[in-house]
């Protein structure tokens, strides 16, 4: 198919686009093949630490209903709420099979296999709200105000988390319709070619593209004929699928080691994409932080800051997901929107309800950071 015909048909040919091949290592320090200190974990830690520091600053200005000595306990509750909510939310919203995945080996339940990845930000936000409600009941505090206190640290955590998503080469963007100087080619795209769920309209890619990796896998010692044989059997032979999966894993590892031969071989094969993780970092993290910081400059009635934050988060999430690929096993849904966009749309109604409740509820203005 001619390049112009391909563009008219909405098919993106990797050869027609420039782009930097992603090669970042998800580990800061690696001790074994699968164990080490990861950027993703540091993102969570950064959010919690900065959030705690900001709460302390507000408390020291006398605008916090929670005594400073209780803040560390509150942050611990937020940590648990974030982790549990994020993981359970991922299972409920994106991977329901985990809920019924039980085994006789540790940790016995699929939801608890957190090292395999899978966290949902909407679930994490819900977990934070529940943690604030629980903590408020046990300490006789105002849960709406506690929710307000988490917003600034939440922005930092989301910003760092999205940057970590980019470093991990996950949750990448949709193909670019024209060459962009900041376009990125993600080697993990090859995993999509194994799924071949064309009915979900996630991608025009198919297993027929797997043979195009033969030059790249040759750079890591896989014989071309072996690779082509596995590709021809990918739909019928589990062993062949396993070999291809392992080969893709090795290709990604080689790019992280800056193997120039592998990178050069992959560049004409992969699709140039939006680095949507960075877009979301700027929207959900940096932009929301600035707006929230300035909005909360003066004391507000409990719940107003949190209600505004939840509403704005849902809006910028819907915008950001326009550049992001949907989950391969879910695909696009009603009106061409993603699962995350639909959840965010529902979140707008919930957040507006919280905001209206906070505005109408009698109470003094508290919080703020300006004297």
C-alpha cells in the first residue's frame, strides 16, 4: 500500500515516521533480574513525602484541624488507602479476572500479586477518600478537610507516577498522524502484536507484523528461521507464543542496555507515538498542582478544595486519554471513549456532589497557606 493510501485509510506505517526509540531502565538500582529499586516505587514515595511536608507547613500556620503530631498517622492511612484502593480498583475497573484468581501458592489471590503491575488512579483516589473518612471517625476530625489536605501531595505523586510510567515504557500514546519531533517508539508495542484482538479496534497491528522483528531478534542471537517458525504458529502453539514473548522481553532488555544494533533494527519497525504519559504528568500533576496551590491560597470551607480538585482531575484525565492507547484487552468503548474516560465522566458527577455538599454545609473556613 502506498504511503498516501495508508494515511488515507488511517493505517500508520512505522517507516514513515521519525521517533526516538524508548530505552529507559525502570530500575534505579537493580539487585536481581526482577528485584531492585524502581522509579515507579520512588514516585509513590515522593508523593507521600512531599504531601506530608506540605501538610506540616499548613499545620504550622494554624490552619489545620489535625494536630501536627497526628499527621504521620494520617499519611500512613493514606498510604494504605492509596495502595489498596489502587490495586482493588484496577481489578474491578480493568481486570476482573484477578478477583476470581485463586491459587495454592503465595500470595494465593491474584489481586495481591502487586509485583505483576496494575494500579488504577481512580481506585487510589477512592481509597484515599475512604482512608480520610475512617481516620476522621477515629480521631474526631473533619473528613472533608482531611481530603483537602491530600490534594497537593496527590498532584506531586501523580506527576511522578506518570513520569515513571514513561520510564517504564507503559501506558503509551496513540500513533501520531504526522511526524512529531517529540514522538517516541516504544518497543513494548510488540506485545500488542501478540494479542491480535482486531475486533477491539485497539490497533491495526496483527501477528503478521511479528516477522518484521526478525532482524532485531537476530541481534540478540535468535535465528531468523526459528523466529519465523514461531510466528507462523503463534495462534496455535503455546510454546511458540512463549518463545515470542521471551524474545520481546529480551529485545526490551537490550534497548534498556542501549544496544545500538537492536535499537537501529527496531526503529523502522515500531510506530511513532505520542508520549502521552508526559502529557498526563503535565495535566494531572503539574497543572493541577498550580491551580490547587493558588486556589487554596486563602482558607476555604472544608471540602471545597477537594471537590474542585476531583472535578478538575476528571476533566484533565478525559483530555489526556485522547492521546493514550486504551488497555489492549478492553479497547475503545461507547462513542470511541476509553474505560478511563468513562470512569472519569462518572467521577465528575460524584465530585460535583461533594462540592455542592461542602458549599452548603455550615462551617468555618480553614486551611490555606497565605497569611
